[in-house]
C-alpha cells in the first residue's frame, strides 16, 4: 500500500489543474480485450470508446448492472460555445456555465449528453466546429461497462500505467499547440516579432548615442504598430522606459555639469576681482591685528591669468595673502609649508580674512 500511495503522489504531481482533482472511483481495473465503454449504464447506450487490456481504468460506483469507469487518457466530447471560454493559441477551454452538457456529437437533436460539467478547466481543445468546441473529456466524467468485462488490479505497475495514460493528455495538448501554430502564419509572425523585441531588450542602452536612442524609439514605434500579444506590448513598454531613463540621467548629468561650469565661471570671476584688490598689498601695510600663521601656501587661478594666494591652515580654514613687492614674492612659495608674520584685516571686496605679509619664512610641515 505504501508503494501505491507513492505512485499516486507521483502521478498527481505531473498533471494539470483539472486532472489534479481527487481521483474518482475506488480501485483500478483492466478491461478485457475488445471492451466497449458506453455513454450510459446499459447496452442500449451509445458506445463511446473501445479499449483493450493495456488500458488501466479507475472503477467507480455501480449503477444497476453496470459500473462507472474513468478513462485516464480521455475521450472527445463537445461543448457549446455559449458556455465556454476558448484560448485557441494555447489549445485550452474553460467551462463557465453550470452543469454544461458534454455531447459526443456537435448537435442537440438526437444526441443525448454523455454527462454534465461544472465551471472549471482547462480542457484540451481538439477542434472548433461552428458553435461547438471539441475537447478531451475531464477525467471525472464517467463511462460505463459491464463489471464482468473488468479484471481488478492493485499492483504498482498498473498504477504507473494509469499515470502514463493520464499524462498523454498533456502530450496531446502540446501536439495540438504545435499543429495550430504551424498552420497560423499570424502566430508565427507575432512569435518572430517577440523574439526580435527580446533581443533588442538585451542591449545596453547606456552606451548608445542620442541619435541611436532616437533610432531605437522609431524602431519601437514600428514594432508597436505590429504587436498583438500582451507580452510583446510589455517588452515595448519596458524598453521605452529604459530608453527614457537613459535620456533623463544624461539630461540630469548635463544639468549638473552646467551648474559646475557656472560655479567655476563665477569662482574664476571672483578670483579675478579679488586678485585686483590683493595686488594692492602696499596700500594695506601696517594695518590690521598682528598675527603669526603656519600652513601651506596655495595659488588659485582666475580669469585672464589672475591669481589669489592663500594660506591653508591645519584646521582646514584659509586666509588670503597680500604682500608688497619688496616684502615677499608669493609665487616662489606656492605648495610649500611656510610661516607668515603680518597683520590680519577684512576687506569688503575679498571673501574671508586677509593677511598683509610682513615676513614669510619656511616652516616644518
């Protein structure tokens, strides 16, 4: 029994939504050779399917002198279109009405239903005929036979055989899908289009020039005019979003660079103005508060070759320097550690404190 339970688990794991429902019936059986399964519990009912001893059936309730049997590989039945939803490309059908009749022929007159099906699916679509669709009947739809035609089995091999026959439903659906696609040029065109889009989506758009990005957008417009599949439309929307993101990032970077250039221009202009004031060092000699400062002498360049000299102090602050020609040549001390003796003052046209140099000498770092 443990072996049989494991086999059941394996079978149920390999089937689709409709066939994953609890197995109908109570035990397995093999039919005798040449057994005909009928649409109802009696010899006067229409024969539906002839089976041989290689088939494994699931046996259900007794009705009179006949037994219900459930066919793992299924058999064809018809549903009226008014009660179903069809996905032709996937070869699937969903029943959406209550107690929908399943018939052996695409007609209502002189064609009693084999059974009734409640909402659910998917069922394997075999064909479409006007107002009718032909599908593989669900596993839970019973046929009938004389129990004398059945031989009970309970071995693991028979259970595996039942599972293998049930799996042919999925194989049949795959075959139907491939056949449908082979005879539908429109599907093939949409499939090619999707593959082209997926290939386009693999590109690194950040390396493209703006003219290339514009070309990709034009290409997407052409694809969009031809795309009928939702998946294709999603890829187009994704690629458009990524192209827009690249353009937005570039525009943001350009705005940042423009702001940096603007700030640099302003700084260069400011340096030029301050340079003209600080070059008048002789005028400020003897003014301000006496100080001594140590730091690294820096030179900042502005418009027209203008220079501003500053002393970078150990605490990160800066003081700007001005020196009379006969006191110190600041150019000689650029990028060196120095000690400055002089007077600190503030000038309206210069940002920050200014030291008027009285003496300048080298200093240890």
